[in-house]
C-alpha cells in the first residue's frame, strides 16, 4: 500500500535530515540549512502526513491516483531539497534540479488535493 511506503520513506528521510542538521551544527556551517529544512518538511513531515491519510482512508490509498501521487511526492520530496543543496554548493549552476523537483511537488500536492476532495465528500468518508 502506498501509504505504508510513504511513511517508511518519511522515517528514513527525517533521520537523514536530522543527522544533516546535527552535522551542520557541529561544523557551525549553515549554508545547506534551506536544503535541510525542505528535506525535513517536504520529504519527511508532509510525506508522513500523506501516508497517514492513505492509511486512515484505505479507499483513497488503493486508488491509482494515490500511487501516482505518492511516487511523485517521494521523487520530488527528495529531488527538490537535494537540488537546493547542490545548487547552493555549486553557485547556482544546477538550478534546474530544484526547479523540476518543486514542480513535481506542486503536481503531487495538486493530486493529493483532488484525492482528498474526492474521498471527503459528505457521506464518502471511511
């Protein structure tokens, strides 16, 4: 089920994000803090919340649209913050990576909104 996959990936992403934050603190080098913040929020927290929704509303999680949305969120949720980090380290030479990642995230969020609106109509909630 896509919800379980999203929650598992979220736990790993949050662990990586926390380790990255600790490393930044130890080094007192916060150049990558925007990537760290986006990794934790988009790749970790939102991914977990969406996965939890699919676990709570099983009909929503079984749909093909949910599988597409979940896959897009996993890809975009990693590509966007990693792209931010690469761009910051390479003096904005790879700006296309976070731009593409952010557009994937936007599309994934739009799909999630459609899924929620479809499954939360009066009388359709599980």
